[in-house]
């Protein structure tokens, strides 16, 4: 018997022992997490799913650490010291197998994909960065000189220290992308957060894919990371699934099989997307709207539901703000503090560590015929205008109805281009078929009106009571909490899209602060991943004194660095993936092989840098110590999530099987209810929105996309909306030069509607130039009847050199919404023409 | 013991054309550059992931295509040296690299477009050591190769590499001669088709609709 | 024209063809070392010019033997003066046909597998058996003819041998046709008419080649002019061309009449699609050749008859090339997929651009190697004419 098999048996034997202790730990943990009752399950990392090690082969296990949110658990097969393949490793729900001794294994979360399978090629890529290098030409010229680690660290430390001395500590920016979510070597608040904290640097935040979070959180209450929704496996219990701006069969392929199961169970699938996407091809119904107009569509659905009185009245009265009284004068809620009962301090909110406020809302009790605190009402009024102590008030429900009144389906058609009978049908289905679910992708938040969209979709769920039970979903399951030590973070953070404001005015959100003069970038490729590439390359980068990029490939961003540091691949170091992505497991990652060439794990790079800069004490401990320091928090400890346990069991489930979000219907808002009316709206960062926007953010509101709107004068010049797709061949820009994937997907393409192409005399296979005032990109034209007329779609994530000319990122606008504080990748107008061959 | 009739059932309602099965095959079998034994076909427009018809009346689906392991293979008949043959015990259509004389008649005879590949030169690889399973027969220049249902895995009691990786849970493998096997049951329950039935080859790969 | 000139002329020809043969051999070695990648054949078009030339030369080999044996078998007035040359021509063509198979093989060093692991169900195996037989029978027949000239052997045994040779010839063409025609997977090929058509085409190309060679040999004085038998050969060729065209017509009308289905599409492609130029050269050229060959006025003109013969040969070559391409041009599964295996380089793009897009066009390397192989045939022919007693007995 070889080592691996013994190893696996060892794990098997100890599984039961752990489950006993974990049950105790759970019982002891009094923390309410979400609204579920989490149980941690240890899994034996046996190789049940059909992996028999070959001769001379060792199998390790590690997750795919990147940001596709699949976070598949992989077997890493090592032969002769080399990674020869990866395979699907078990990530089972152990409750049946372990607790009931049922041999049936639930393999819901066993997964791997074409990218995960191509790791051998990534590890042994001929273009992998092998040693530290310094720039030998101008920035971006891509000329390099090999240097020693010592020189690299010395120079970096010297430059960083100089910048911090001259401009202030926070003039050093640390930016991390989402390329690796490991604790020690990734972008989660772990070792990198420790470095930011130690150096007093500014965290340059990604500011992307978060556009509708303020909107949803406004209604459901703050939730760390993103939103709280049912475990994806629970979607099989849904009877009516609405998929919004989410081409999951391409961009999140591991979610599809759950939806397919649901359809086999009889669920009806409706896809809302301007374009006929892969998932639309699977759907019973595809609703195509003008890009960026979904908010108007949802408001129209709400209008239908309210007008036809098919809302869930019991739910509205019991679990939403619908009966709350709102002062007509200033739009503020009428609370007990207005009646002379001072607000009290409530218990600590675990996600923020701050005390909550107890200041009950008032509702109109129709039996008592007066305003009473919500908890005392026996017959709260849903509708009506009242006077309370001389103050004119109305119910929040009335205000919502007024707000959507002008969005009847006939009128909304002029905005959305969706037929009225379709709007009525989808509205009625959503109200009547229970349970209904909304699975949400990144499409809708990619316009500047993302926050109001989030507000609207959450409101739709509130008025129909479609939340808190099995078969519901509002969002997409992002299990990214528990293991993340939010205490391990930079003292200050700026969103990357606020950098231009800082550069031009010396202020961020009106506050003076030091400029950013040096950057350390890791796990990311902002030059390609951020909007408006030309701005960063031509305007912003020249203002930086010094840039260091840590990566394993010479990305567009690495080319813009002064020093490039080679990092080890995921399987070349040990780590813990502290989040589950779309599954509820925390995973340990084995170190399968030694780092290749001169590459080093991120944590070692952090240690070298901090030590050289005189802050060695932060990294005085071993990597083990740092891992514990970063991963183990009171929250995780309460659930038995220790480094020891994660390492011992490989994977730990931190949610009940079939986790249901908000299943006690206690929301994280001040009132504990769904507050579709929000008297004090806040922005992405939790700050109150600007006074002039407050009124507009209190209820779901139709806002035009900033740019991608037919009403924009620019539309005459650039009549096509530029959408992108997250292709299965890359994750953001990762895997960009993995040849096996390039054999499937060799070059940048742009999908055009055949009619739009014909108007421009563009034929299938032509190289075309997509352009607007900000820049251009050249790609091969693919005519697709699936593209909505007036729209173009490009699969994203190519490096500059892979385009014949330009880059898609040049075309995006860096204007952003002050509430969403988010990069709007789709809010872009452009035009296309045959390429004339010029670069 | 009765002979097996090993084959696959692929659910086109579930398949999303993600290429994961193709990649698993590629790595497991250490396929040379550009060679694919298993591929994703878009049933729709003339490019990958494009539908037939135009907006809003479009439709699109996928099939994955590899050797069909036909009951009545066209290829085994024509091979002058018996380098491609059907295994009696389980019906797998094999390809013997050591016997093959490189005449490519089997590629000509097979009606299923592109399921066989010929190494037109010395096999080249992106990674400079053999990846995938250690028991895979090394590839040879100027011989024909194709899917052999991962016989090296069957020998270990495992399913072919493309089955378990399927992200859509659309692929099933089993013995059609066993009426209780999952694949047999699926054929009973669901409507299905075989590719190119008019070629009279009777594939052991079925597609559910 | 005196004898010296012929001698130097043949020496030059021997030197030139020998040189090209050596080059051809070197190219073959290069192809084995570097890989068949140097051809434009790829996974979706696994056969190309080499197999086309195989088919073509099998056909060319027919003429000689048929001219030599048919009259004898059926007791008709023959073409005795040219029959030895015709048979030798057939031998050369058969050798070339075999060589093109070898050139096409990926692993020629494993050819012994054909004997060791024979699969007798394979049409290719049938050809492996029948072509050497044909070669042997032709050689024996030539040997017997020469012996008969010297008064040895009986006319009866020669007649017997003729019958065997004729049957073998018919088998060779049929078997070669069946390599293609039995393939249900290739609609373009799958027709029962293919074997008869191969025979009729073989008659056309074989006789045309013989006639052309005879005319040349007459011109250079190797053979005596014989207008009467030339005209008879021309008439016969004209007739063959018409028969071949008739069979083609039968095939086309059967396929086209339903005005639908795969076979109709095939006809459309030939008549108006990307094969149209080749098809119409074949048909119109055939009709023109038939006219020139059958018309008593034009059949006297050596240049016109020579031209008509070449036209007939060209037509058959196009027919072969088109047949081969047609098998691959229309894949059964047309859904988009990535191409497996390497993609053909852009050599021949101009040609593809000229007429739609062919799935395959021979690379310059393939043309060169083919010229080398054909040169070897020319060398064999020249050597034979020079050193073997092929001249008509005085």
C-alpha cells in the first residue's frame, strides 16, 4: 500500500471522532450566523471519486484558489516530483455518509473544470516568471534584467520607505486583485492584510462586481462580502427560477447542474438578459430588454403585482417595512424616538462589532386607530395617510405604490422594449409560484445604475414574500465570511476608481489625504482588469514613483512595473482558502511540490519586505503562526475552525446542508425587517449618500445607465452597447496564455448581431475595430444571431499583446456612480468598423 | 459471463458545451498539441457558442463528439492489419499504435467527423514530460489514435476521465447489456438519439433529448 | 530523324528522369523524417494527392493491358504492333500505383504487417493482393508475348493468359473503386456504379495514355506510322469517353432527380459549386475529345488526336481528384467545433480563394514528391523502350 492510500485511511478513521467534537463546538457556539444553524463537518479526504494513484504517484489535495467562485477541490497528482494532472477531489456533504452511515455519497459539490484541469500547463508554463527582474527599459517597454532577491527586496524597501517618508505612510498603496483567495498567499485579509497594516499602507480596493450590493443590503441589511442567500444546492427545490444577467453556463458553470436538477423537478426557468446566452438557450423563457434597463422592468413587475393585488400581504405586514409610517415632510420614518422614547443601544452586530440601535418604527394600528410601535400592533395598516401628533405620515407601502405607479407595462416598454404581456406574465408567475428564486449574475451591476437595480430586485422579493424558505434565492451564494479575518486589513482603503479624483484634487470623497506614489500589486492585473486602460497607462502610471508587481506571468500590469517578483504557484505552498465561493466549505491546500525556479510564496515575500523595511516583528513568527493569526478569529474559533482542524480534515463545511438564508426572517436592518423603503440610504462604503441623492435612493428608482442609454446624445455617434462575457477559457485574465485553452479559444473575438454587422459591411471572420473616444480594440468578428441588435459582446480577459491592436479595456468608462462606487464594465457605448490594419 | 456493451449516455438538455470533458481527455491521455479525442460541437450557428436563427428566435445546444464505439464499426472492417478492432469482452473499439501502418483508411471510413486523429509529425507537447495517467500508451508519430474509453482506467475499475468531470452532470457511462445499469435505465426513461443512424453503425453513445 | 538523335534524346531523358527520381526519393525520406505534416493532408482530409495518383495510375494501367488482351480474348482485330508497348506501359503504371500507396503510408517500415496481420475484409487488403497479382500477370503476359514472337509457346496459352490478365485488370479497377465505393460514411463515394465507372474511366485514361505514347513514339521514329490502327484506337477511345460520360450521366441523374437530399447536394456542388470548374472541364473536355477522336476528318490529325488524348487524361485526373476531395469536402457532422490536429498551412490559399474553399489542396511538397514518383515511371518507360525488345517484330 502506498503512502497516499494510508494517508487517506488515516483521515477516514478520524472523521467520526471529529464530528463528535464539532457537534459539541457547535452547541457551544452561541453566535447566530446568518439565520441558519451552522454545523461544521469534517470530511475524510479519501479519493472516493475514482482516483487510484498510479505507480510512483502521490496525490495531494488543494483548492483552485481563484475568483471564479467555483473553488473546486482538486487532487493534485505528482509523479517524479512533477504535477502530472489534476482531478476532481471529493467535497461531499458528509451528513448522510458520516452521520447516518449511508454509503450514498452526495457529490453535489464535487467539481472541476477545464481550467482546473490545465494546471500542469500553468505550473510548467514556458512563460512563467522565474526570477526577480528589474526594468531595463522604459515602463511598459517589456525589457528586463534579472536581479537577485536581495537586490529586489533592498530596492523595493528603499523606494517604499522613501515614498512613505516624503508623502506619508498611506502614500504606499497595496492593491490586490482576486487571483488567489488564499490566507497566506492570496488577497483575502490575511498575510497581505497584515502587510498593509504593518506598513500602514493604503488598500487600493478593486471596486468591481459589487454594484448592486448597496441596493440589496439596503433592503436586507448589511452582510459581509456580498449578500446572503440560500445554498445553491437548495435551488433544486425552487419551482420558478429567474436568472438575471447571469450566463452561468459559461461564467459559473458549476451552478448550472443545480438549476438543471430544478428543471428536471419541474421548475420553470426564465432568463433575463439582453442577449440570447447559453443559459437562455436552456430556458423556458428568455426576456430580452434594452441593456441596463432591468430596473425599470422590475419596477414594472412590482407595479403589476401591486395593481393586481397579488402581493403577499401577510409577509408585507409581518416582515417588511410596508406598514411603517413615513413622515411626508422629510421622508424619514416615524420612530419611537420621535415620540420621546430615546433610542437604546442594542446587542453587538457580529459582522461590524458595533452596537445596534433599538428605536422601533411606528405603524398605524387600525383597531386601536392610532400609531403604535410595530411590535405592539395587532392590526397594522398596509395603506393610508394618517396624522400622528400633527405630523402627516403615510405607509411605506403607499410610497412604493406611488413610486412604481408610472411604470405600468405599457409605459415601461418605452424604456425596456419588453412587451407588456411578457412583463405581466413574469410578474404574475413570480408572485404566484412559490417558491420562486432570483439567481443574480454580474450583468446588472455592470452599469452605473447597479445599486437601484439591487434595491428593486430585493423589493420584488419583499412584496412577494419570496425569501427565507427552501427554494428561494435572492442573489448568488457567496459563502465568503467565517474564515475571513476582517481585522487583518489596511488602516485605510480607497476604491481604485477614486484614484483619479485623488490625483486631480488631492482629496477622496472631499477629504484631503496623501497621494499614492508607490504601488505593490499582487493577485491582480489591473491594467487589463480595470476600466479605461489608456488612462491608467498614459496618465496615472507616470505619476507613480515606484511599482512592484508580484505574479507568475508577465501580465500587462507586470510589464508596467519597475520590479517584478516571481510568486509560487498554488500547489507550491501550503495555504487555507478561508471562503467557499459558491459552496459552503473551507479548504486546506497541500503543498504538492517545491516552488519552481526562484519563485517564492507571497507570505515569504511579505516577510522579506516587512523585515527589510524595519517591521520584522510582524513576521517574526513562522508561517504557521501567521496563518493562525490571520485565520483564527473569535468567530471561526466558535465554530471549531482552527488551522489545526482545517489541516487535519482538509475540508470543513461551515453551513448546514441546505442552508437557507434569512430562514428566521430576521433581517440585518435596524428594524429586523426587509426595508424596501430606506430613510437613510448609505453607499457602498457604508457612508450616507450625498444629500441631493438621498431622496432618489429611498425607494427603487429608475435611473438611466450613465452612458449606455439611447437617450444619451453620445448614442448618435456610438450606437452600440458594449457588453462582455466571462468566458470559460479564462478567469478574468488568468489562464490567458495556457496553450491547451488557446487551442480551444485562440484569439479575441467580438460577437455582433448579423444585422448590425451587415449595416457596417462586416462579414463573419473579418477583423474589426471596436472604438469610442476612449480607445479601441481589434478582434475577429463572430456574427451571432444571439446578440441583441444594438449590442456587442466580447469574451474578456485577453492581454494587450493578444489583440491585433488596442485592448477591450481601453473602451470602458471610468465614470462611476457615487453610491455604487463600482466599475461599470457594460455602461459603454462604442461603434465598430472593419479594421484597416493600423495599430 | 455475457459480454459487456460499454458506452455513454449524454444528456443534451444538460450539456452546456463547457469543454471540460474534452480537457479531461486531453490531459488524462497526454494528447499531443492540437489533438483532441473529444470535442464540443455547437448545434446552432457556424461558430462556437452561436445559435441558429436570429434574435429573438434563436436556438442552440451542444453535443460532444468522440469515438462512438459502434456496434457495427465502419473502421474496424477497413483496417488492413487489424490495428483498429472491437474488443469482444466490452465492445470498446481499440487502436493499436504498434500495429498501425499509418494508412488512415479508418479515418476515411469512419462517418463521425474528426473523432480520429493522426499524428502528422512527431508528437509535440506543451509540457516537456508526460502528463496524465502513467499507464497511457505513448503516442507515436504517423499512427492513428482516438478515444478508447480510457481503457487504462477501466482496468482500474474507474470510469473514463470525461465522465466524472462533467460540470453539468450530463455524462453517464455504463453497460448497455445490463438492463439495470444507469445508462440502460436512462434510455428507457428518456427519448434519445444516436448520431448518423443512417450510417448503420449503431453507436454505443446515446444522446438524451 | 536519325538514330543518333534518338539515342542522345533518350539519354537526356534517362538522365533527367533519373535525377528527378532521386530527388523524389530524397523527398520521401524527408517526409518520413519530418512527418506527413509536410503535406496538406490533415485529420479531416486524411487522404490527398498520393491516393489520387494511386487511383489515377491504377486507371492508366488499364489501357495497355486491355488493348493487348481484349482483341486476343475476343478474337478481334488487334493493335499488334503496339501491344507490347501497351503492356509495358501498364506495368510501369501499376508500379507507380503501388509506389503511391507506399509514399502515402505513415509507417512504410511496417508494411510487413500487411502480410502478418492481414485483415481480409479490408478493401485495401484486396488491393494489396490484387495489384501485385496484376503486376505479375502483366509481366508474365509481356514475357509470353515476347516468347511467342520468337515462336515459343502456343497461341492458345497466350489466349488463356490474356483472359486471366483481363479478369485481373477488371478486378484491380473494381477493388480500387471499392476502397471508396463501399464507404457508407462518405456519401460522395457510396454508389454501386463506382466500380463500373472506374473501369470505364480506366479504359479512357489507359487507352488515351497508350495512344499518346504511341503517337510520340511514332513521331520520334521508334514506331512506324500506322494511320489505320491509330484511327481505330482513336475511334475506340472516343467511344470509351462517351461510355464514361454516359455512366457519369446515369449517376448524376439518379442522384439529382429527387431534387433533394445529400446526393442532390453533391450533384449541385459538382455542377455549380466548388467542383464546377473541374467538372465542366471533365465533361466539356470529354465531349470535345470524343468529337475530335470520332470525327473521321479530325482523327487523322495526329496533333488533334494527341491533344484529345491529353484532354481525356486530364478529365479523368480531375474526376479522380474531385472524387477524393468530395469524400472529405462534405463532413457528415457539420456543427462547429474546434479543429482537431494541426491546421493546414496557407499554401494553396490562392486556390481555395479561387473557388470557394476546398478542404484540401496539395502542398508544394506533395506536388514535388509526386513529380518525383511520376519521373520514376518515365524513367522505367524510357529504360524499357531502350533496353527491352518492345519494338514491333519486323
